């Protein structure tokens, strides 16, 4: 597929940009390719109406609550855990 790349400015929250850069580096790819893939997924999902599977934080079987060290009110920390789990799963698939 041949296309002409276009430059644009996108404003992102600092924590999201940092997580995206870490994820791209962990996968050995550019931030641009990560953003491009994400946009393709978002556009494809909006056409099909499909919603992504919600990922819940790990739950301790011993007590029935969150594992020690997981603050359920800190959404950035929960997203970070999810990102790290994703990178770990991708590494195991290689």
C-alpha cells in the first residue's frame, strides 16, 4: 500500500505519552507506528461497534481483594500495570 505520510500535531496528556513511548520501545518499534496501529484499531472498532474487553486488576484469591500494593483509586497506576502485563504477554509470544 503506497500512501503519502502527513505530519500533524497531537496534544496528549504527559503520562499517556510517556507510557506510549515505553510501550513502543519495549516492542522495538517507533511511537509513530504504535499510534498508527492504535488509530487503525479505533477506526475499525467504530465501524463494527465492537467494544474492547475490560481488563480488571489482579485479585488475590486468599483474601478476595486486590493484591497488596494496588490502589484501585489510582487509575494511572492501574493502566501502568495493564501496559506492563501487555508487554510481558507480547514478549512471550515471540
